């Protein structure tokens, strides 16, 4: 277990969840308060949480089944950390930053882009009470299907479920979006290596009735801490997977109204890499919301990265890997001809909704719930702290948003615990 310092029964700070927020908080506390004992508890069998890289046998390129883009890369903390840990940041433009698109300019492409642009201008111009993203569609617009597809990629949920006000608060920071050649998940995991951690340790109960110590019950036994930081997903909190004594109903309510959307990835191996153009983007369909978005040979790797979100992702996840493969192969065959199917085989696939101890991909706010991000992030009695992407008011759904909330929580914890002799 990475950095495990032994199963002591008592710690100064216990951090629950070894994703971007938990790791960031732990590293910050290690630097700012070396007098404190810190222990990171992770229910899964690896560091990284929703950052997860798997490798190709004959390539140095990592396949990110979770977060993959360094959004706002020039000011994203993970960009600098990548260099510090010896990984390579690739600056090839993202599809939405001017990267290569498969579709040529034609009347339909131009009309779709005009409709999409007008839709997002309506979102930006929205004033007054909050509403859902679907309310901003133009009734009968021929390109609403494509707009719906894009909406699910952004929030992981159908437009009817997501808040316009929350969408308008999103700000990943300046700069384009880049990638880590060896994988974003590998980056987060490497950064967590120096932290004392116990994997396979599921927290089930937090007892904060006593003033001096917080009791933490796990499937591996109990321990005590002076302060606890929770960085678990909103779906884990909302489901009551961790009980609090006394209860924290405001946290559970906030988590339930900031649920995780779903985005799943399917990587298809190409028998002949030259069958498809390198680092080129393609949308499966321009007419319907239930469609995949495809990165052909990302970073030149011999794979296709298929991305499904919202209800489509839930449906394919329930039906299994063969259904996801068939769906992607159909959409690729519609573009490249039936023979492309012979080139394809499954290299890797995610199933985030069914992933234990996570239950989804990234948070969105229900209409009227955007301010609950602040409620979720607020410490309870300066003893129980919260961090994670859902706690970020403007960089939710990102690994650097999670990172920033981890730093903020670590600084609060450091200020709340007096120096030990």
C-alpha cells in the first residue's frame, strides 16, 4: 500500500478518498504542517479516483478512462505538476480549440454551428430565476438533437436536469485544453505516491459526538482523528454509504441535488492504425442526442476513443461492453464503411455508474441547486471538512477544481489544529 505508515489507531488528520482533492490536500498538509500525522483512506484498489489511466501494451500513451483533458491548461495546477513528476504535456489543440475535425465545411455543418452558437448565447444571456438547460432550446430547431448531445457531454445528464445558473458559473480558467501523454490518471496517482495511504479501506461511519476526537469506522477496523476531510463523490454521500453521528442533513441534501452525471469511455483498438486519420474528432450523428463523440487515434495511438454521456451512457453501461462496442462500430461504419468493423476490438472500457465507491463521473447542479456547492464545501464545526470537484463553485467537474478545493480544505485544517509540541 503506497506509503502506509502502519495501522496506528490514531491520526491527526484522516482524509477519505484518494482522488485529486484528497491527494492535493494531503500533499499540502505534508508541506505546510509536517508536525501532523496524515492518513489517506481509499475504498478502491488504486490512487486517483475518477482519474484513471490504463496502458497500451506497445505504446507509451496512456488511455484515460476518467478525466483526460487539462482544462484551462495554462493555469491548471496539474500542468506544472506533470513536469515535476516527469510526464509530458501534449499541446495538440482539442477539437473545441481548433483541433482537426473529420467533417468538412458544408451547409449543414455551418447551420449546425450557427444553431449551437445561438443556443449557448441564450444560456450566457439568461437572467432571472434559474431554469433547466432544455428550457433554452428553440422549439422545432432542426439541430436540437446535436445540442442535446453536446449538453450531455458537458454535464453528463440530459438538459432537463441541469441548471442554467450553474452552467454560467463554470469557468475552468484561461488557456487551451491539453493532455498528459502518459495519462491524467497516471499524473494524479504519481502525485499521491508520497502520501501514507491505505487502499481497500471503506469508511462506513463517522462519530463526531465527542469534542476531542472523531471516530472513524471502516471495513478494516476503527481509528480516531482530530480532523476528518471527506472527498468522496456526491453520489456516495447522497446514498448514505457513510453515516454521520450526529447526522449532517444539510450535507446529504446538498449532495443529493448535486448528483454525478455519467460519461463513459470505450477505447477501440485499431488493427491497422492507418485506417483512420490521426488525432481527428468525429461526432457520431448530427441529428440525435443519443450519439457518441469520437477521437480518432488520439495522440497518434492505434485506438479510437469513444465517449458516451447521459442516458445513452447509462443504457450502454447496463447493456454491457458488447452493446457499447456495437453502438460505436455502427456509428464508425456509417462514416467509414462496413469494413472498418474488421479493424476494431475493445482495448478498454469504463463503467463509472457501476464503479463501487464512486457511482458516476462528475457533478451537475439541479435547477436551483447551484449555491449548494458552497453548502457542501463548508466545514462542520471546523472538525469535519469537505472537498472535491462538486465543492468548486466554478471549476466543478474538473480535476483541477478538485485540486483547488483540496488545497482550500487543507489550509482550513492547518489553521484549525494547534501546533503540536
